[in-house]
C-alpha cells in the first residue's frame, strides 16, 4: 500500500497549491479569518489542544488507536507520538488537531460516522498535513484538503474518501443537539457546516486533477473489525 517516495512527491504540488491562497481565497477561507464573513469566529487548521485538556474528555480506545497508528505507519509522512480520541464535549470543535506534545487528536464526533477505510485514511491524512506544517499551509483547511486527497491517492486509498469525510463531519455536526445561544460551540458549528460543504467540493476539484487510480482501497476486513467500535464511541 505504501509507495516509496510518494509523500515527497506530494510536496511540490502542496506548495504550488498553497501559494495561490492569497487574494483569490473563496468563502471557506474568508469565513475563518478574524472579522471575516459575518464577523464569525476564526477556525484555523493549526488549533492545538491546550495543555490543561481535562483528562475526562480523552476516551481511551486501544483497539481504535492501534488501528489508526497502523494506518498512519502505512501512509507516508509524519507518524504520531501518541493518538488521542477526544470526546464530543471538547471545545473548540475540530475534526482533527494536534496536542501540546505532538499527539494526534481525533474528535469522537468525526470518527463516529466513518464507514470506510478511505474515510479514516482521510482523517489520518489531515493529521499528517498538520504535523508536516509547511509555512505555506497557513491556516487554510482548503490547503489541508488538497494534501488529504493527494496523500490518499499516493497511498492507494480511494481519494473520494476525503469528500465523504467532510460530508460525514457535517452530518455528525447536524446530529448534535442544537446548541443554546449562550453555548460557545454554537458559532463554531455554524461555520463548520458552511466550510464542510465547501471542503467537500474542494476535494472533488483536486481529485479531478489526478488520473484514475487502479484498484483503490475502499474497505478492508481490518476496518470491519473496528467499524462497530467507531459507531459506539
């Protein structure tokens, strides 16, 4: 599944794609800037867990953690020092983010709706993009999404998993009880619902630039063993 040198081959495309994020950014990027669209709060692609993250919000799931670590080792690029599954009660809301000690943190909200290997691989690819952190990535989830597509493609996973990952994230947020006006998570959810739809489309645009992938990985027996655990998080 792993292809030698494929990760390095992604980088020129990444830097080229990210360099175009200046004045021509569309609403998914504008929406996350301070004082941006409708003055909504900023959501960056570099949000890290605070050092004082309450331990009760971390959900130990060794089988799922090992599955994610195994997938990360088979996909070229950075690998995690540790994997944390973070409860839906954590705010700010992010599908994937980095911890204070290089942990890869995955939102339980994001993981619960995943149905296929390539969707979980998309989450892993997002973490790799954040861990790589080239300056050109800036704070753009659009740039992260492009890297996710090319990472899955290079690793042999069906890159359509990136689009379905963002669609699943939006569906998971909609399943949340509508937050009260005083809930600090409310504006974050509203922005993410707009962004997720645009990032789903961004993934399709990036995929259209690539030749068809022969026999891509979509779902495996290994994933089937953790699928129910994901749904029951």
